[in-house]
């Protein structure tokens, strides 16, 4: 691990030479950039009373892109040198062909800082991190004699990037990330159930290592596991569903968010393509993607093309008003870039991706929403899910859910899955709570083989007519 700031154009290659190479690659192109990255990461997993994993990784490299129309040439290397840049330039240049493009203007610079630039890995010594994980294990076991297994993990990373554009404009960003997670398995009368909790963000380790923080996560993981010990098989059928605030926004992210990314709409493959300006959701539904929230997991000072992040309104009072855009799709659709051009690493080309996607709150008390549920499910925790972008159809599994009859919350249920499609679900939102909350900082989003950290959020919602898949007769 090094404390030396990442400045590849000062230490690894000559800035003037790199700029000449980039300009040669993008001559006659519409856009392009050199993306340099250094990433360091550390992860510790303490599982069932022993240190199971302790890893440290460091990697760096660059990606060079040249864009002409709908085509992009991309080449990358772990070697940051003038020779490697020239080889990459020759490859990326193939996408430009005979040229004829007009190079797009560079993004406007920003002096905004949304998070610390300190390296979180250095925020605590290895023994302190290990001792904290041991304390978590002991703490959970002391809370309840039914605990049979505890897994606690701590992860920290620092991503440093520099983006050079053909006009000579360059921008740097230093992005920390931390997360602590606790998983618990309990056993009672031969039945085992599990629960987990965690969170973090673009913050140092200080807060996560405080007993008040990790004890709350540990208690929450145990609470979910114990609740599930009494869960009965979930009913099956079409019914109304109330979603809790915060993390259940992952359903919004998957079922709706991906469908509002620019590339899917430009190509006409999204269920929301061609619906700009139309009512696509119930009145009162306003959805944003906001990369400007300080310290949040999905936030970015600038995106991976150098565009400053923004607070973008996607749906306003039920009307579709915007898509999330990178530079290429924005140019092809004749709209501004929105700061959503993201990539997993230097080895990947950018594409439109979400940051922190959430629905604004309404004016209804959450308790009143549940009390209005005659016969359905109250879902407050979600696990995995999947969606078909072309039609918005989704399937999500619930990790914590309850049966509700005549407005009364009853027994927890297990095996519940929510099935529907985003376009229909948006129109069937019947109540919006006044308790909008963001998730605790644990989301990752996959698209086209790339993973990036994201945030989600929503208030308590009632959605009518979802299909609940269960196992009850």
C-alpha cells in the first residue's frame, strides 16, 4: 500500500505524449478519453469463530476509448506506459474509421467534494479490525443461546482515477468505500433460519468500528433470523403488497431504474421507450437518481467520463421526464449527459448506470398504509431479484415479510416472492408514506457483466395487484 497520490500523467507517462496519443486515436471521432485507475482493497471475513479470509489487492491500469456514432473502440492495459498507450490507440482507432465526427465539448469542471479522500484501509490497524470482528462474534452469541453460527465481514477500498480528454482537460477523483456486514444463523427445535444486516458508504472505518454501530447491525441480523424461526409458508396468489421504507427500494431500482437508462431507451428495448412526457406512474410518484448525496455508497463526484454527478428527476408526479445518460447515448438522443456514465474499472467501457435511485415520500403515515391493507403481504426485507428490461417483468424474494389481514400484521411468512412488471406496478401504487429512507449502504448493481456500487431508497408503499409466489396450499 502506498500513500503517494495517484498521478499517472506526472509519474508514469509524459502528459504531453499521452495527449498526443489520445488526440491521434480520436481524430475524426465524436468523443473519447483516457481513463487511468488505481484501486486498493482489503477484506476480512471472520466466520464461525475463526478468521476465514484476509485479503489485500492492488491493481492499476488505463482504458482508452474512441467513439464514432454508435460505435466505440476500447482498449485497456495494466501497464501504464507510452508504448502501451500507443498500442491501445491503434486498437481504439479502428472504431473511428474514416472519421468525419465532431469532437464533443468536455464536461464542465467541478470543485465539489462529496466524500473524504483519505484511504479507509489505513483508518485502523489490522489487529483492531480483527479484534472488532471477534467482538461481533462474541456479542451475537451472548445475545441469544439459539445462535449457532456468526459471520462478520469488513471491507475497505480506495479507487483513484484520472480522466484525460482530447482537448487537454483532465479531472481526478478519489473514491473511498467501506462496509461492515453481519450474518447470523439460529436454530430452534431442529429448524434453522438466517438473518443479515450491514452497511457503509464512502466514509472512513471510524464509524463502522464503533460498538454502537456494529452492535446495532448485529442486533438487526439476529432479529431477522429469530423472526424467521416463526415464519409460516407464504400464501400464493394476486394480492396487494405493502413495501417497507429504505432497502425495499431495490425493487424500484431493478424493475424501473434499469428501464430508465439511456441506452435501453435509445435502442427501443426498454418498456419505457418512447414514453417521454407521458403518465407512466400513479399521481404523486416522483423518482430521482441522485449521485450528489454526500458519503453515500452510490455517489460520485464525477462519473467515469468526467461529467459531474447530478440530481436527476426521472419521474415527476407520475410523468416520465428524464432518462439517465452517459455522453454517447446523450449525444445520439440529442439531450445533455446526466453524470451517469459509469464503469466497473479501467478494463471496462462506460455505460449509463444508476447512482442513488429513490422515490420521494408522500404524506401518508406508514401505519395508516398497513392498516388499509385488507388481505396481503407486508414486505420489509428483500434478497435477490431479477428483471427483464424489455418488458419490465421482475421476480424478487423476500427475506422478511408478514401476512396482513384486515389491517392487522400477522405471522411472518417464508418463501414469498413478488412477481410483476415495473410499468404496471408504477401505475398501481395506491399509497405513499411520509417516511422516505435510503438503504444502509449495501447495494451493488450488475449490468452487461459490470458491477458498480449503488444506493436505493423509498418510503412505505402500497402496490395493488402483485402476484405473490408462495408455498402455502
